[in-house]
C-alpha cells in the first residue's frame, strides 16, 4: 500500500511539474559526450563513468571548483539577505508548530473532543510534514529550490489562515495536514538553498544562526498566546496571528534566486554566470578580477569565465544510467536517488546514523513542544501556584533555549567536528531530561520544571542547528536535497507518533513522556559516536 502511495505521489509530480528531458547522444568512445543544447538557456555536458568512485571523484572536483568561486564571493550583503530569508522560513514553521500545542485544549473544550482527537490534531500537522518531506526532495532536485519554497510557503500561508475558520474538527485536521506539507517541504529545501549559496567555511555557522528563526517563531506564537487567551475565541485569533510569518516569507520567496549549484547540476550555464555576476555586484566584487580572473592554460589559450562556468556545469553519470528511457522513468529516478544515498563508499553507514539522529531529535524536540503546556499545567496545580501563567512559562522556555546559539554556533564556526558536538549535545539533553524526571517523584515547582525543560531544549536546539548542515554536507549536490529531505522525513515518522503517545502518557502521569525522551536521547547519544 505504501509503495502505491509513493508511486501516486511521483506520478502526480510528473504530471503537474514535468521533468526536464535531457537530449543526450554518444559522441566519443572514450566515454565523453558532446555538448547538446537542452533549452535556449542551457548547455549540458555529460561525462560517462564506469564506477561510483569515478563519479565521486568527478563530483568532488566540480564541487571544489564551485566552493572556490563561492569563497571568493565571501560573505556580504547577498549572503546576509539569504540567511534572513531562511530564518524567516524557520520562523514560519516554529509559529505553526507551537500554535497547535497552545490551542489543543481550547479546541477540545470548544468541540467536546476526546483525548485521542486532541492528539490527532497534532498528528495531522506532523503527518503533513512527513508527506511534505517525502515529496519535496525529488521536486527540489528536479524543479529547483526556489520553486519548491514558493509552493511550500504558499501552502503554509493559505491553509494556516483557513485553519482559523475551519467549521469542524475534520476540516481543521485537513487544513493542518496540508499546512504541514508546506512545513515539511520548506525546512530541508531552505537549508539546502542556504548551504549551496555560501562559502564552505561559513555553511555550518550560518545554518546554526538561521535556526534562531524557529525559536523566534515559537516565541512569537507563545507571546501571542498570552494575549489570545484573554479573548473569547483564542484559537481563531492564534491561527491568524501564527500565519503572519508564513505570509511574509511567501512574499519574499517570490524574489529569491535559484541555487547556483542546482543550476550547475542541471547544466544551466547562462543561469550560473548570471547568478555570479549579480552576487558579485551586490558584494562589491569585480567579477573578472576577483571571482573569475583569467588563467593562462597555455601560451595561446586563456581560461575565461565562460569556460570555468562550463566546467561547473559538467555532470558525471554512470554509463548505464544515461539511457533516455531510464532518465525519464519516474520509478528509475526515485531508485537512482535512493541508490545514491546507499551507494558504497561511506554513504550507507552515514545515512543510517543520520537517520537515527533525526528520529531521536524529532521525537524529543517536538515532544517537548507538544507536552509542555500540560506539564506546566500539572506543575501549577501540584504546587498550587495560582500566579504562574502557562503561556508565559512557554515563552520563557522559548526565550531561554535561544542562548544555545552562543554555545553551538561559535563551535561550528571553529570547525569543531560533528562527532564531538553531537555526543555533547545529546548527553546534555539526557541529563536535563533526567533532572525533569526526578521532579516526577516529588512535587514539581513550575519554575524548576521550566528551567529543566529549557536546558533540554537548549541542547536539542543545538542538535537541530547542526543536523541540517551535517546532513547536507554528507551528500553531493545531485542528491543533497533528497538526502536532507529523506532524513527529515524518516525523523517525521517519530514526530507523527508524538501527539497520540504524549497524550496517552500524560493521561497516566503529566511528566511521564520525559521518561521516554530520556531513552531516545540515550540511544541518539550512542549512535552519534559512530559519526
């Protein structure tokens, strides 16, 4: 059944979005093909390889060439604007995720929902994020990062607003599911776009920085909740306010340029050259002197910008994979992407380890968000602290966790290895959750619980800051969006289970979910040692 669903999704992708057909003809017996115009703007160079090692070596050389030219551009106005845009994408997702934990109880009282139905509200969002992550990788690798982000943010905006006016429980679940598709697609694609437009040495640090957007989105929704619960219909007001970041992000996404690496992988020589000229101008660089200085190859030949860009647009494929039918077949395309993630040479183990980290991180991070209101409500009642405000407690956790940027971002900028940072972060999260678990055996104080959970989210913030750049840097350009999206999608499997599992556990004991998070964090700590 699952295979049928996946097949239908990819058929829909082919019908609606279409595939770029490559006109490839064999030219030389030494495995080199002549250049063939793909469209009026594109010139694709394909080189045959007989082994995966040859592909990896060729891709490494091409990536190094692009890295060198991006490094010459430096970090200036364009990269700053791109980082702000990606942070806006994260903020839109953070606001939409947080708003569901805030309105679940209110909607339950409004419509007389049972506990499993309240859990289903959260599951509908995370199921949509799962579907969006599954779909966005192939779409982004075939149609582009910019196109996918425009579509994703449009879904979040439209169905985020429609959620406020949903007349029934079923329609609200449908609206949240479709909004979730946009959320699941936007995060991995925006991360890939950022990593493909900045110099190599700044990738990790900027990826950490833009994750602040997610915390700002959480804080924005929590602050809105303080005022919303003073109104007669807080859920409607909260849904409308939470959609504001997504609407603004969609408007900005309309003018965001495509990734130069994606255009190079597709053979868009003119697009790549235009991108470098535009960014060089914004960064006050001379394109001919600073970025593409003429290099004299021989006494009578000079390598110019055009020939350098042409080398960037050279794509290497396996000899048997260049058959036209295979290139245009949907199932073959999907199979080739998956084969690229699990091919020999280190990617197989790396993929499995990253998947385990994503699953643990999603289960614990989103579980903390979903279970937090009920846990604080329980602590307030147990301590008989009438003055404690739950919405303010949530905003305090969101604010305190943001200090993780001052810890993890400098470490990533200093190129501290991920196989050191991930164990450190998961160990810290486990200890923080153990502290919260100890409170379950005593009378929990709301202030103490806020502190313990803020530290747990502090470390999980660090984990998520590093997951996207670590996953993106693990794969070459031709499968990067698919690799990042698929890893996020695997993590969403655990996220889908968060609402029903947390709801059921909190019916038994309000702080019981944190025992489960201790186990997942411990497993992730052991897995991270294999990086």
